C-alpha cells in the first residue's frame, strides 16, 4: 500500500490496477497451508492430481460472486467451498434460506467439479481420508486407476460395514448423485447415451435425469439398467437418496416421522406405516407405493428385510441371499418360508419385517408378486377399473372367485390362507372395526387370530357398528369355506386332521377342501385327542348353527331352497335353519339331508341350542351343575330329571320337543349314533336308506337287540326307556305299545283328558304289567324288555319275574340232589308262588311269629305302657 502512494502520477492508473490485484490475491490466500497438488491417500486407487491444485472449486472463476456472498469465511481446499455452495443450493431449494440463489453458471461449474472428482476417490480428499481404513478392510481390491469410480461404488455396496465417519462422507457423495447423475462416475458413463436418447428434452439437475431413466427402464441399455438398479437400491435404503420421494414426502416426514433418523429404510417404513392416516398426502402415498412395488419385483432392493433376515433365511429356510438373487424359484420359496414359519424365526427384527410385508401384501395386490402374476389376466377382465390399494383389487377378485382361471383362484386361496393369521392382514376388516378393536379388544395382543376371535365374540353386541359386523360376518363365512382359512382351528387340529381326515382332501397349496375336513372333524369329534382342537371344532359348530352360510356344504345344498322359502329371513341366530326345518317337507332331499346332519350335531351339546340353553338355565344349575357339557350329557341329565316336581314347564316343553325328534331318527341321539354305528352297518343297512322321520333304524336295533354290542345295548336301553317315559300316542318308535297303553294304563294318569300322559306314567305302567305277567303285544313287550335295567332284564325273559326266581331256586334244588321239593315252579295262580316241604313249614312258622309279635305290641299300646310322656326337670339359679 505504501509503495502505491509513492508512485508517479503518469503511471498511477497502472499501479492502482496492480495494487488491486495484489490486494485481491492477498485476500484469496487461505490462512492455512495450500493442500498438495497431488493425492495418494488410498494407494489402491492410484495417485491423482487435484483439480484446481487444491481439490476444490476455483474461487476466481464463475463462482467468485457466489463464494463472496455465501462462503466468504470458508477456506478453500479439500472440497470445502464445494460443500458450502452445495449447502446453499439445498437450503434455498427447501426454503430454508432467503435472498438470491447460487447462479446457474456456478451450479454448472460445481457439477463439473463433482463429476470429475467422482472418478477417483483420492480426488475427494475428505472422502479418502474418512474411508482410508475402511477401504483397506472391505474394498482393498477396488482400483480407480483401472476402473474409475469403483472404490466409491464398493463403499456404497458395503455401507453397513463402514465406520461412522466414512458412512457420512459416502452419504454426501450419494446425495450429490441424487441431484445430478453426472456426479456419479459409474452411473454417468453407463447412462450417458441413454440420457441423450431418452431424456434429451429434460432439464439437467435436481434429479430430473434419474426420474426420466426410471420411467424408461425397459428401454435402457444393460449397463445403464445395472447402474440404475444400484441407484434404486440406495434410494430404497434412505429417504434422502430419492429426490422425488424426498420432495413428495418431506412434509409427511416432518409430521409423522420427525423423530426417526433416516437410513436403513427406517424413515420409509415409518411413512408406510402411517400412510393410511387421514392427513397423509396423496403424492407421498403414491411414491411410497411405487417404491414398495419395486422392492416386491426385485428382492435385491429390499434392504431392511435382507439385513434383518439373512441369518433366518439360512438357518430356517435353508437358502442364502446370493441364491435368492440368482434363482427366482429359490427366492419365492424362501420368502414363502419366512411367511409360513414367521413365529419360528429367531430374529425379532426379521419377524417384524416379514409381518410388515405381509400387511402390505394384504392391502395391495401389487405387493404380492405371486398373486399379481397369477391373476394378471383376471384382474384385467374383472377389475380393470378398480384402483389398487386398500385391498380393492383383492376384494374384486374374491367377489368374482367362481369365474377366475384356476391359476388365479389357487393363488388367491393361498394368499387368503397366509393372511388368516392376523387382523393386520385383513385390511377391510381392520379398517371397518378400528373402533371396536380399541373398545372390545384393546388389551388383546395381535397374532394367532386373537383379535379376529374377539370381534367374532362381540358380533351381537349392540355397540358394534354395521360396517364392522358386516366385515366380521363376511370373514366368518369365508373362513367356513376351508379349514385352513380358520387359523386357530387349523393350528389346533393339525395333528388330529393328519390322523383322522388325511384322505379327505389334499393339503397341497392351491387345493381347496370346501367343508369336507370340517365335516370330518365333526363326525369324528369323539376321536379327537387334543382338547384345544375339540374346543375349536365346537366353536366352529357354534358358527354353523348361528349362520347357515358358515356351513359351506349345507349352504350350497340349500341355496335354491333358501331362495325359495327363506329369502326374507335374515341370516344369523339360527333363523334360516329354523325356516328350512319349518319347511322340512318342501325342501330338496339334498338340503334336508344336510339340515338333518347339522341338527344331529346340535343335539350333542346344549350350548349349540341357544333357545334350549336359555330356557333350561335354572334347571341346569339345580340338577346338572356338575355335568360336563358335550356328548349330550347335560341334555340327558335334564331329561332324567323332567319328572321332578319343581322342573320348569318351559324347559320341559323344549326337552320334550327334542325327545320327539330323537324318537324319529337315531342320528339325533348322540349316544345311539356314536355307540351303535357298527351295529347299524351290520344289521340295519336297509333301514338307513328309509330314514324319513319314521324311526326305522331305532326299531331295527330293537329287533336285533340281543345281537348288539354291549355299548350299543346300553344306549338303546336308555333311548327306549326315555321314549316310554315320555310316551305319546302315535309316535313311530313306540307305536307298538299304543293298544297296550290303552288297555293297561288308566286314563286318569293322563295330564289332561284326551292328552298326553304325565311323564313317567306309561313307563311305570308297562313295567308293572310285565312284572305281573299281564299279556302285552310281542313288539311292545320287547320294547319294555329293552328298556329294563341290564341286571333285571334276564328275569323278564320269563313271563313273570317272580316265576323267574322260582325257576332259579328249583334249578339250584335239583342240582343239589334234594329229594324234598322246596318250590313248585309250575303251580301258579296270578302272580303267586307255591311253596312246599320245609320251605312251606318255614313260611308258616314265620307267619306265626309275626302274628304273636303284632298282638303283643297292640296289647302294650292299649294298656298304656307305651304311652308317650314328658319329663320336666327344674333347674336352680346359675
């Protein structure tokens, strides 16, 4: 400055210019030493010359003004000025900076600098220093001298194994590439021609080229497509590495996920989990859906699942990530394995990731690769106008199930089986029942269909909304279509099904069984060994008796009959069943058979007859409180106590109606049906073909009673005893006794003149007639003999029970070789017994003793010796 002041006037202008230059250069000189002009921090990458001599944007070039405005306090070198300008551009773009933005020429200069820098890691001094150790560990074979950009690409691929500082610098390089693909050397060189051909009208920068390339994936060259895959993989792992996703979801991220640190897909998954919130933006949801669809189509992009499940894929499913990446069949098998054995996975993070992906697949067909591919044509045919999302397309396919191609129908069924386990996988139901879940099921954990069962159990609650009730009912109806759609029953009965119903239906994927296995479990219920399975079968039976649609075989058999006779009857609470039974004589034979089967099931357990259960609640508590439900035990107990004086008339009436049905068809008597199955097949095959409420099989079993097995004899004895106990004239089973009842049983024993007998009267009357040797019709006599207790039945084989005893004594006397006859079995008069010899003398002596004893007691009473008296004792004061 002093030299300038001493200059001569003639050269003042020139010297002034020189002084200005000196001052400018002095200002530009950094306080610290100038960085080296060459860099060889990472030896494997090779030595390189730093751009502009210091590895930074030139301060005297087109960026001079911008550097003075925004980075005047930043020392040049090692990319510091470039970082400063990049931050200004980003802040201005996000609205976090006021004033003018970085000039377009400076932005171009900055992009050119970054593009050149990306060719060799040593040109990016900050990156090279931060990652020197990491390169030595995980990327020592990468060589930027022979393959430019390979070291940085290796670091991106091994990002999870890098140190924290190295990760930050790699991420900075990735962000640069998101804004301008030219700053990624590998991507730029591979896609340069593709951009020129496909994106020539696209404005460079701000991620526009990458968006254009992504939109034209099919037309890309192989080299470019390979690099775009890596770009997509980076974008999938971090929200900030997808320009379009970040711009679309920035506000939603701030609203719903502000506390979630981006990286490892954490921010994306948070956004995905909140995408159904009412305030969630449509643009962000669309971008998320597109991102998920990419992950579904290419497993290599699913970073979170790969990282969380790598060990489980190997240990549980017997595969590796490398095998899944190269073999599509192995990939599908392994992914299906993760879903099928979700509860057995060892890594909780893996469980959570699998659960999340199944939830998404339940909402959108695009997220279930197998289903989407199998139903491509059917979707175009039946659901072309249906927008994806919210399970709309899946519901459309379900509604058109009967018209789908076999391939699609099988894939849809397999999808439903997988989704049966959790309410989270039943999107329409979960959405419709959100309030009910928070009210009725708030303390119930998800999984194992627990929430689903909770909603089913509250189906009749007055506070349940119509939307939730409809969805729950629809789910129950569908569940009845195949046992595998009933997760709890399928899980509980797996062993019993394999033992009892293995030949009924194939359990292979895609093979539907209808209601065959469910029906098999009902028919063999007494052979089920697992109590949990028995409970689940019983719960299914409750579903059946409540809604006819929950018995898929019956629903199909009675479809026309329901439409004809019960179309105005609302399903639920057994109303349609009642309607069909009311029209029993009108409905088709096929429907009648299925209704009869169901009625037989109902008769096994009083809990399956809601009306009976309600009317007899007090009687159950009094007479049968210790009787375990099932196998008609409670009903048997109630029937045996019907004659009790305090037995309710309503309960009695309902039981008598049930008894009337049991007397017409052996299938409604659980004991007979279960214990006499073999006997029916052996003796009554022809009678089975004539079942029309006429007791043909019961009468056949009675006729063959002596040949029946012991267990069948016991049940038939009980059944006949109850039939005679609750006798009604004209009943098919006891019609053989109508004439004998008319002659042997007094009319005064009827409850009302001309009406039915009081309970128990006819049974006692006919038994007495048999004992007294009165003549009964042969078929009626056989009925009474069958009804008799086993120990007494042998003696009733003779005309009179007393004579049977006499015959036994006579046989014993003869076997002993006694000469004197004690009894005469052939001398009888009515129901008397003739005795002789010593027995007669003993009887006379006994009679004399009784007469003398009676006379003595009478004398004492008359004389007052046995008169009662009272003893008074006077006590003194205490």
